[in-house]
């Protein structure tokens, strides 16, 4: 989408709609006395503040471990604890 430049007063009066437009991908430039001062842009999905997204199947440290007996049948004692 094409960018739009507004003066500070216009931006203050239309802030809500400008945020919606920026969230959809439009770049909004805010100017003071005709001089560009700030830019309103959408937040990236993966920002440096949030860190990289985790990969499926990994814990936060990136370690994947499943015990060898993970899917082994449960013992009679454990089944009794579950009322089975």
C-alpha cells in the first residue's frame, strides 16, 4: 500500500483509524511543520523484543526428549491408582 503523510494535528484527531490502516500494512508518516518526524507501521510477527518463535516439539531451551518407555503399557499399580 502507498504511504500517507499527515501533520501532527490531523494524526492526533485520526489516530484510531490511522492505527487500523497501519495494522493492515499502510505506512503513515507524521509530520510537524511539513517535516516528517515519525512513521506508523505494523508490528512484525517476529520482533526482536519477543525473540524468535519456538519450533514445534521443542521446549524453551530447544531440547527435545522423550523417554524410551513413553508409550509402554502402564503397570498394574498405576492403573489401580487411576481406578482401572
